């Protein structure tokens, strides 16, 4: 062996002998929240209160946590929600503990998260593209928009800002007073009814849900630190920058990062045709979600490879291949494939029953080959 080659091997070390390996570990465990949403057969008056009997029978969600989950302390103010549905609407009720309730924005499609707000995110077909976002403040001012792709993939927002849902109904109730710093308030609550005829535009087979179906859903509460000056609320400023202190982001299903636009880690809402308050329906975990999460793990490794090499690779030996827990389906295996071109890649893996394949594209769209055929035939 030549002296030059010996020096080269010494310098390159394990990379020369075995190839550079990549790995990805999400900041928190993949444990999306779950909720069984029951039907209501009663008329729901949208007044910002949960006074109807069916609302009292509906279960509360788990309390909201910090958007980074276990990486940060739990919020110091409680936020929780309930859900119901019928043939016309998807209903939401939120309670937000707040000693000082304030709002400033009054025009529809204002940037509502500049106030304290509650936000609803819905991805009906779980393709991680084309999803809805709704934001509401204590004035009941609404910002509704349609996201074509998550923000994280592009510098410019990929959203339809002029998107307005027809017949969406919402109301706010304030247990206390609005914009009055002289007293201490208890909470504000928000009730929302979103029509299926709007949500069905992005749903599988262009319809509302059926019994047992699961949609990806998440909620976020934006809360700003405030102080009282000249008998009015003002955002607390960072003395070093003279800009407002960063807002709190409290969510139903934690993201692990300060970014709501990662639908692959949102929670799951399972729809039950059982009337609320009647027989209990168990949440049915879908083993495919473990396969899809493993594919996302490879996706992030591929993107890291791209940042270093300005190209994609189909060489799986460079990546750390996730193993499945086998808790949902002992016979389930994960044997992915990657197909590439100079500027594109797809990750492919068999579904839990082996009868179809999951595809995860470079732009982050996830779809099932069997569902794609069924939707085209519908």
C-alpha cells in the first residue's frame, strides 16, 4: 500500500471505510394526542357557552401543554377543549383561563395571532399538505386561511389568505370584562361550528367523516405577556430590544419545535356515530401511523444529506433505519425504498396490511397508493 493511500485512509477514517451515516431524533417522543368525537342530535346554539346538555356530556381534551412539550414547563394558565359533530358541522368549544382578557383586532383576516387567540388546524386527509387554519381572538374576530404547503418547506408562505369559509359560525363568551385592567377576569370561551361542505374540499373522497375515521387536528393558544400602563394593556417589552417579549404557544398535541406547521405530529380525532353520552367508543390506534412516522425519520435524514451534498441519495446504508415497536401489529415490518432524481426523491414503504404503499414526496406530501386510486374512481 502506498504512503499516500495510507495517509488518505487515516484522514478519512470511518467515512472512507464505511460511508458517512445519518440519523434523526425528534426532540420529543412521537405520542400525538387522541380524541373520540361523538355525534350530537340536539341543536347547538353558537353563543360561546357550553350550556347545552350534549356539551356537558362531551369529554374534555387533555390540558394544553407548551408547543415544545416535555422540553418546557407546563403552561401557567389552563386551556382545554371539547368536540362534537353532526351531519352539518364540526363543533369546537374552548375554555381559556385568563385573569386579564384583551383584544385589539376587529377586521376579518387580520393577523389574529398578534392578539391572544385560539387556533384550529385541520388536515382531513392527513397528506401533510392542503390544510385549514382558523384563528379567533376575544373580539370574535376570525382569520381563516387555506395552507397549500407547510411554511417549513419554503421561504414564501404557501397560503390562500383570501380564503373565507361560508357559514362558519363562532362566538366568544367572557367571564369577566374585555380590555379592562382594573379587574381580574376568570376565562374566555370560544364556540365554533365549521361546515362539512367547506372541510370536505380537502377530505378523502370529498365528503365529511364516517364512523371510525380519523382526521389530523391540532389547536394552539397564543398568549402574550402583558403589563398595565396608562390604564390599558400593553405587551411587555424586552428591555434589550424594545420589542415585545416572545409570545407563549400552548397546544393540545405538542410539536417538539416552535412550529405548528408540521401536520405529521398533530393529534388524531376519531369520529364516532354513537350519540354523545351513550356507549363509549375506544380510540383505535392505526398501525400505519408508526410506519409513516418512520418514513418521516428518513425524510429528515435525506434533507440533512441534501444540505451537505446538494443532491439526494437512494443509498439506505447511509441512513439509520428506524425500527417499529410491534405493539400494534407484531407482523408489521419496515423495509423502505428511496427513489431519486437529481432534484427529487420519494420514500416508499408497504402499508401495515401489505396491500398498498405509502409514498412520501420531497415536498413533504404523504399519500397511500390504494387511497389515491379509490379517490380517482370516486
